[in-house]
C-alpha cells in the first residue's frame, strides 16, 4: 500500500475544515481582493476616504452568487413576454404614472426628441414604474461578482465606475441600491451607463436616478437619443401585409411599403422616407409590424427583440392604443394568453393564491391545475388545455 501523498493529505485536511474556517478564509481573500483594487481606484480619481466609506463593512454576498447562477425555470414565448410586459395592469399603471408626471415627460421630450410615452414605457419595463428597483448594495454586489463571478473583468470595471459615481457625490454609499447584477435606479442603469448617459435634469447638482423621476426619465431619454434615436419617427407600427416576406430582409421607405400594398392597421398614415423593415415574429397568423431604426435603438438598452417590442407597444398603449389587432398564436395547451390569464383568475377565485394573473403557467399554477383536474376527475397532469378551461367555466 502506497503512503498518501502530501497533496492527498492536504486535500483531506481541507475537506475536514470547519465551515467557520472556510468562511474566514474566503473573507480574507475577499478583503485582499478589495485592497488590491486601490491602485486602480486611485488612478480613476477615487479618494481614499471615498474608497474606505464605500467598502466599510462589506463582505461577499452569497445571495448575489446564487442569483447569478440561477437559470430560469422556463422560457416565455415572444408573445407571452410581450403580453406580460403590456398587461392591462401595467398599461393602467403606466397611464397613471404618465399623467402624474406629464410636465416632466413633456420637458424630456422637448429636450431629447424621444416620446414621453416611450420613456415611461422603459420605466415600466425596467422597474414597474419604480416598484422593483433592487435591494442590493451595488458596491457589495459588484465586488462579490468581480471576486468570484464568471465575468470578473466586466464587474471589476463596473465596480470602479460605481466608485466614480460615489466620488462625484451623486448618491451616498448606503443609498446606492440596485439589482444583484448592478443595475440601478428607476431605469436600471449599469454604473458605466450612468457615467455616460445620466443627466441632472432638475439642475440640483446631482444625477439622482434612484429618487428623482425627472433625472431618471431624462437619463433614459438621453440614452436613447445618444444611441441614435430619430425624433419624429415611430419605433414601428402594426400593418396588414399578407403574403409579403416578414423576415426583415428588405429595407425600404414607409412610402415604398405603402406602394407595395402594405397598409397600417387602423388606417394611420403610411408616408415618409424613413426606412423600415417588415417583421412577422409569429408568422402569417400573428401581428405584422413595420420597424424603423428606432426599434434597434431601443435594443441598445436591452439587446432583445422581445424587449424592444414590449417597450414600443407599451408606449403606444400608454398613449391610448389598444392591443395588436392580430393575437399571438396559441401557446401551451392550445390556449391564447388571455385564456391562460382567465384560468389563473378562476383558480384565484377558487381559493388558490397565484398572485396577479400573468398568463404564464408556472409551478404554482400547474400545482393548482393538477389539484383541480383531480377534483374534476380529469387526468391530473398539471397541464391546462381548452377542456380544463371549459370545465372551470362550468363551475
């Protein structure tokens, strides 16, 4: 029998180490990492006082690492995503927020040329009009991810940017709250985006996107304008375009599309030289859309077609428009989004606590469906379909 190697002995000893000792070791390496940031921070213009205040009492946050590694339970279809982000509740709340801050949105639109409803829609899509702004101390979150995350260089750069914000006096350290990934304030700017695009719209000497609606809305509009927003041009609109390819391969003026037989839903104008592409995201049976370059500008905020479509459509609905004239094709169980919302609403009425209906049948909804299927004498699969909805309707 061979004698154990030194490496084997050390590994065995490490496996027997107490959680407290392991925690102390991790804290020590984190503290060393933080102190190792000082030369870079100093070179970026951060004072020692600001640096020490920012990191006072900061320890690595295991919850941030957990959230960074979490995978979504299921993926939403584009139609589900857009319907969720433009729900009746979000539209109602958006119209109320727009009305409350009408003067601010008018001033923002006048200065930056971005429609106030579009800016309000970004606010709604990012934080539900300020309801969910994040509860993580940004310095701690960025330091945790820079120290132990998979994108260390990126988060270290964002951490230095966050320190520069503190150095400028825009926000106090204890008030610099955001998401686990570092997105901050009403409009969820990353620290580097804040440095490039945040504005002091109120003129009080601070760019306060955490508490000042004018500063936050002005900053979002500035972001879009500086990324190429064309004033006076819509992001896009719904059209009738049967038989034409909807893969965005052809770009021509709106007037040219009209000459090719494309008509705007509701009979709106189809004139102007702005280039546009035709998109049928759900095929011939779903909405047909003409998209301008401003659609791609919205994607600079979040590089996803689903996000840009949700922002554009919610802005239109805040302005008073209705849903798309063509519904999204049926999803799971052959049910359209409104029918899945109805199932959740009826299950809530039966005593299940599913929260506000959103049409996304997750684990809680499926458990409730399974229970009711069993009660109805149906196969208890947890998957809702039209037969289950009709049985719910009968009571």
